[in-house]
C-alpha cells in the first residue's frame, strides 16, 4: 500500500469548519501537528477557547473523516484546549492573574444583561475555564442575589479582598460590602474609584475570563472601564425591540471609539415561549439583533427566548446553566459562551510578558 500523503490530510482539515470560530481548523491555527507514518495518521488539535462539551464531538468527527481516506491505517486524533491572554487597549497591560477581561454591556436597562452575564460566566466554567465575574453596577448590584451569595468577603491582610465563590466562579460586588437596603448616593468620581478598587484589590486566582457586568448606558463607569481597565473584548446585549436597539447601538459605538473589540451581540427575549402550550411569539419584534449585527459587521452570538424559567432561576440564586444544565436556555448560553471565547481566541494574543525590559544606563 502507498503511504498517505500529508497534503491530503491537511486539505481535509482545511475543509473542516469549526462552528464556534466559523472558519476551518487550519485557518483558525488550531492544527498543531500532522503526523503520517505509512498508512497511519495522527493529528493534534489545540482550541483556544473552553470547549468541554465540544472536544469529544470534534475528535470523533475528525476521526470519522480521516478513517474515510483511502488505504488509511490507524487514526489518532487528540484535541486539547489552551486559553491564553489576548491584547488589550494599547496604553494598558493585562491584569495580574487575569488572562482576559470581557465586558458585557447594554445601552439601556431591562434587557436582561446581568442575567446574561451570570449565565455566560457559568457557561464558560461549565466548558472548562476558570472564571470570575465583577459586578460593576455600583448603584444596583444584582450579581450576589443571582448567585445566592451574601455577607462581606474575607481579607487576610486588611487590604486585598478574597473573591466570594459560587458554583465554581469567583465573584466580587459592592453588594457584598454594603447593607442590602443602603442607597448608593455617590457621585461619578466615587463610583469609578469604587470600580477600580473592586477590580484591582481583589485577589483573583488564575482567572481565564473575568466577566464584567456593566451598568446600562454610556456614562462614567463605562468610560472608566474602556479607558483605564484592560479589556480584551466586549459583548453587547439587546432585545429585538427598536428602542432597545437604538440604545444598544450607542453602547456598541462607545466601545468602537475607544478601540475595544466587539466580540458580538446577544439578542435577549427574542421569542416568548408560553409556559402552558409552548407556543412561540415574537412579542418584542423579530430580526432586530441580526440586522444590527449585519449593519455593524459584528457577529451575532446567539438569541435567547423570553422564558419564565430563566427569570425564576436567576431570582432563586441558581441561574439556568446550573439549575437546568440540560435545558434549552442553558444549551444556548453554552453555545454563546463558546462562540464568544472562540471569537476572542482569533484575535491578537498578548506577547508583553515574553519580552524583557531593556534598561540603558550610562557607565
């Protein structure tokens, strides 16, 4: 028998589209090694995003495709994951112990941004990443309630705060530091200062992705994050309603102006599902998120239904991804999280740590 041509294997990999990055494995630079010994073929794949629920599916699909090659012998496919730090705004450096910061924003309130943020964080963790979430809504912190947490965080030295942990993700919020009924009557500088402290004075532990749940709008906190906090990418949450899309466009424009890459849009409440009969109805309009994504040339990461269980699970302190991991909403959140992280993996990596500091001294 003739030996398998390595070029044939490479062409096969070029034809295999990774649905998360929406390009082929070779173009995505996911192929780390192709080995051919006679009729035996070995392939090593390295994904740059967490994909616990996709790794085995990918391995089996590639194995089947390779086994279909004429005269092929033994086939060995290995799929690994390697999450690295990606570049941030040019004047900033990545945070210590945090590889990537992803901001989740919306132009207006009431679109389900915090619920989306929490479920995306839990979805990334379910896919195998080490995840943190920072509640940047100083005036109305909701992350503690959604994660079933309360009480003040611990501090070993009286300076640095240890993040509170829920369902395997690290969390920090002003809600842990003030009484639930205490109104936050703070001016802009106090609010932005609090955000900086929560971010930099928390002992994050080897976080692959830190999700920052932003308050709605494009005010002081959003500008502080965009200009002073190293952000790898942003996700904008909207609903199909025209008025929500107008405000979401403003949020998207803000990130573009400060050179924070948009990883994509999430359309929330895209379809109402009747809890009695299962009938679906687009009560907030239809296709708005897709049109906005096309207009701005950004990715549509996914759409979530207006489902009563999403709200009930979040209010109970057990969001959908952990309360009903096999349910439809949880599966959608996981698919969005994989695609979001995959889009980030395709962007420029951070190489600042590889280069030594050069100091010139007069002798």
